[in-house]
C-alpha cells in the first residue's frame, strides 16, 4: 500500500499555499482588484509528473495573464484526492476569499469504483459549503469520464453525474475536461492517466472555453 506521508505533505503544502498566497494586486490609478480563482482538484490539477508551471491550472494562469484579466489562480490540487477528501478540506480552503471555484474532483472516485451517488453527494456538499461562505462566488464543475474498462453501466452513470449536478446547482460546466487527451498515449505519461506537459496544455484549452467567458463577465461587473 502506498505510504500516506506524500499525500499528507501535499495537503499541508496546499493549505499553506491557499492560506498564505495573496493575489498580486496591480497598483496605479487604472489598477483593478485581483480576484481569486481556486482550483480544487486532484493529481491532474497538482500536475503529477510534469514540471513546475506545466499543470493545466498554470496554463490557465498564463492565459489569464495574456488576456489581461485581473485574476490569480490558486492551485489547491492534491494528488490522490477524492470528492470526499475535497469535502473534508473545503472549509480550510474557504478561510480565504474565493471568487471563482473550479471543482475538478471525481476522477479518483470513479477509478476506485465508488458509488456515483456518493460522488454526487460530495460534489453538492462542496458547492453548498462554498456558497454558504462566499455567496457571490462563481462555481465551475469539470466533467469527467471513465474508461470503458470500468464497465459500460458504471461509466454511463459516472459520466452523468457532472451535467446533472451542474444543472441542478446552476454551475458552469466544462463538459469533459480530458476531451481529446484521456487515453491518448502520446499525450499521457506511461500510466495513461496523467497528461504530459503537452496534454496539460490541451486540458487547459478545454477548461478555458468555459472559464474565459465567466472571467470576462466577472471582470466587467467589477469595472467602475
């Protein structure tokens, strides 16, 4: 069994990042306050197997910077995390302001064969806790799919979780975060689960289609 020490250290590091990182606000007469985009995720967000600055949340930050939008990405990804783990640690993360929450959890639930009903309940719990603490926060849910090897019936039930939760809770939905990347050998590490640096850039492009218009809308609303 894999030691729990790396996971524990990862959680501590993420908590330190989330609680200690302050957005680098611009200065000057034309400055706009920087809003916080928190990515609550697993090894995909944490950038397992790729270098610093190569994870898809890092690539989202680069796109934000290139677009001149006033947002800072806070990466709260922890390798091996599940929706239950995210629900346990969301209160800690919510101690600092959350303007946009990108919820990227559930993949490990599916790979471990967890009941889709439990995954759904945990996702809704995270959403409700976030809204209770930060009512004006926008929430983006990253859709996931399971490989065919998990069984047709299970894969179908799992894939339905995300659009159904997004509709019920009125969330912004990334239809399939790993579209065009999942299972493609040249875009993944040898485990065929974790993307390469090139794969992460494509994942960021999938996410950006949903995230960009939301950020532009929020930025416009904040403008004087």
